C-alpha cells in the first residue's frame, strides 16, 4: 500500500484521539462522512455478531446530537480523558477507494479524586472514505474487551 496514504490514515486516527483527549468534542463529527456509522460494542457482542452496541450513531447528525447531549443534558462527574491509539493498519482498498483499516485503543480516565484508571481497551474496525483533500471515517466500530459495560462511558472512543 502507498506509504503516503498510510501516513494520512494515521494522521486521521491521531486527530481523532487528540480531539477526544483535548475535549474538543464539537470537532469530532467533522472527522466523519454525513452517512457514517459509529458503534461502540463489547467484544462478546461483536464476536457473536449481535447488533446491540453501547453507543450507536447512524449519521453525522447523530454524532452532533451525541456531542450536544454530552455538553447540555447528560449528568456525569467531570473527568479528563486520554485516548491513545496504536497499530493503525490499512487492510484493504475497495474499488470505490474506501479504505478498510483497524487500530488498537486504550482510554484512560481521571476523575476529580485525582486517580487515573484505565477505562477501556480494545480494537477498532473502520472504513475510511478518501477524497482528494481529506479522509473521513465512513464507519467506525470500536470493540472494547470487557464484557462488563463501564457505566462511565461518556465520551466517544
């Protein structure tokens, strides 16, 4: 695969992590196509091909709604998030130019008591739309490893 293309994909993943870690959530939907799919799902459900996800957004508008809910209607303790991504790999280029990619992620959370702890670890399976100027996620399936759904998931993964 083209090395420059791989660098562009890695930059998309890095920007995604920075937006979440820097609490710039209003910019998060800009990394997705209008007709995107975003799903956070447990490994158990993913492996069994069960559709139930912890978070499901079926369009860029739904991502905007999620950010609006986080900012205005959800009740949760303040927290800082560090979202780290690694092992970004392109797995396929489709005839229409859409890329299949995957990565590993780790999310650390710090609550007001000052203790940091790992919130989630997992993998993502993504489709990335390519046009001449930019890359955007068309589909992001974030699969977290634990079967117990953390009750403190507020921010995107």
